[in-house]
């Protein structure tokens, strides 16, 4: 491009001061990874999974209109207590079933009284002659719905490939665990929210160094980063040496849109080890430019020991971490931005043609490659490699943290040795996934301790 018309970033003006005229962002292009609607490559891939879209507490006696994966739907609970999720427009004349009358069995369109069962079967067409074949020839679009952990889940893919709804060991491995459901709305594409979880270095800058002390001071220590594959996806890891201790925080990236995280309140002053999760969340696409960040907080003595939290700290539009919503005044959000501000400010769909990835973005690249491989597998009619499908619940997971005091002669000091220790510890967590808690934690912890006392001592 000539100097008279300007250029895009990456050109000759890219490294020069005041180069805005010659260094404009590249124009956005269609991104199949970000697509969510029916018939799109990304949307068809997403339809191979269960997605939560509502808290059980949100559904009362009236039907609720919802949007999910680019489709307009209505959810209701009939008089028999069964959940239904139907296409919103009645197949007769198109009136919205959000104004339908919930029946003892199914839901009745207010316009002409057609009655639909929760599976879309037409039960009655009362204005038609008794011999009318319409109710045998037609069916209202419907999707399977399940209720678990205080959440309502939908499966919107081909019925013949419907998997079991996975319930993770996190929910039940501690007898004193309390599940606290929550749901937040993010007006942006789902992929950039998952990218954030695959980017553990942002915890140091956004949550500890630049924007204020949202996480503990330990997070201001720059970590060794690693991204270790698991049967479900990968671990997004940060391993730090904090004074005389090694501190691991390994978040569980479960393909395609689930993340499990421990709290950012661990100050790395007391030894600990847990294969656990404080937050289990799904990023649920409503459409290409809007998403729910929702799931459950797992509240128990281990996950709340650094910061007490209560079930009432979570709910619709509410989670116990600053910066996850737009509810604060704008100027306050400018002074102390959070995840919501960093993600939504990228645009409704981030322009990936204008980004410049660095070495700390390896997790982002890993996630996008896994996502692309999954999309291609669905297009080719092949089985998905990730996440591994389990025949029964609970499904083993891998989120963990560790603080361990180092011997005075330990050679775990520079980033390379710190990172090597974190990777070997993660591999132990993965290798012990056939054991049930608490045996798994005990065995894994003993093996990790041996890394410090034998293998990695100078």
C-alpha cells in the first residue's frame, strides 16, 4: 500500500513513533471459530455438547423466552414438573410460546390452543376437525433438557449423538461441598472469554500488578507458564517461587467452553495441596456477540480457607470477585478494570487479524487449535478427540493448586526449573485420575513431595 493511502500494522511504519496513519489495524475477517448459529461450522461443533443456560431458581410457573446458540427458544416446566425447551414460534401461525399457557402436560399456544408436549409432540389441535391428520404429521422443534447442580442444561445437537450430561468429580468429592449457582452476561463472543482462561499471565497484570490488588500479592510474582494436555483439554498453569515456597495454580480447561479455577486469594504462605475447584464455569454462547458466564461455585473449607465466601455471594449478575460485571461506575472501572472490561472492550467479536501474539499466549493458541480440530472433526463426521467421553459420572478433573516449602538446597530457583517442577506435578495429577478422592490427593501429594526431596534437589 502506498504512503498516500496508509497501511496496516505489520508494515514499514509498525515500529515507528506516531505511525498511526501507516499502522492501522487490519480489517476483520470472518472467523469460523467464533460462529455459533445453526449450520455454521462453529455452531455445529458447539451443538455436540450440553450447555447450561439458566439457573433452576429463575424458572417459576411462567414460560421464559431464551436465546441460545443463535436460536430463539422458550423454556417452561409443565404441571407434571417436566422441563421443556421448544422453538419459540408456534408451528401453526407463529405466535410466540412465551405467551403459551403451561398445561398439566406440555404447553398450549395462546393463539389457537395447539398443545405441545415437552418433546415437541403435537398433543392437540382443538380448532381442527377430530379427523385432522395435522397433529400426527407435525412436530414443534424441541431440545432435551436436564437439571443438575442448580442449573438447567440443553443439548441442541443431533439426537443420535447425544452424550451423557457430564457431572464432574469437583461437585461431589468433598462431602461438605456446597454448590452456589451463578450467571453473568457478557456482551461479547464466547471465544474471547475462554481465551482469557487460557492466558494465566493476565492474572499477574490485570489482577495484581496493573489494575489493583484483586488477587493476593503472591500473584504479582511472575510465573513460569505451561499448558499440559489432559483427557478433557489442558491445564493452564502458572508456577511461581514465592520466597522459600513453590506455588502452583493449574486451571482446568475442559473443551470446548468449561473452565475450573481455584481462587486468587492464596497468599502462598501456608503449605497446601488440593485437586479441587472453587469455580466451575461454562461460557455459553447466546449468539455470536453475547454470552453467559455461568456455573457453580464450589464452597467448602478447602476452597474458602483463604477468603470466606457464602452461597448468597453468587447468583444472577453476582459473583464474589470484583470486575466481573458492568455494575460499578464507569470511572471506577477505568481506575480498576476487571475481566469484564478487558474482554468486552475487545469488541463484540474480537478482530484477531489485528492482534500480535507473544510467547505468553501459548495457551490461547493451544485452545484455538483444539477448537479448530474439533470443528473440522464434526465437519468430517469423525468422533471428537477432546474432551474424552465417559460412560458414567463423576468425570475426573485436574484443576489443582499447591504451596510447598522448598529445602534450602533445592535447585528449583529459575523459571526453567520452576516450570519443570510444575509440569511434573501436573503429570502426577493426571496419572492419578483413576483414584477416588481423598486417596487421589494423598497419593499425588506424596509423589510430588518426592520431586522436591529427591529428584529436584541440588
